C-alpha cells in the first residue's frame, strides 16, 4: 500500500511543482510595469509552498502503513 500511495503522492507533488512554476512564470512575466509587489509575493509564495510540502511529506510518512 505504501508503494501505491507513495507513487500517487509523488505524482501530485510533481503536478503541483509544474503548477507553481506556471504561476510564478506568469506572475513575473505579466505584471504591470510599476507593480513592485512581485518581489515580495514570489518569495512568500515559494517559501509557503516549501513549508506545506515539508508538512505534507512529514504527515505522509507518519501514516501507519502496516495497518492497511
């Protein structure tokens, strides 16, 4: 069961990484010329994404897989 769940978790993580890359690219590429909040929003979004990925990985590995 762990192998199946790990594969699904990895696929969802990769899909999320592609979506994050798309959001960050479009945020940088299509911002208004005078809008300087991009320098604040992009690092905050990236840091929060990393934090939530660490939480998701931690809680994924704390599931008692031997009971399934």
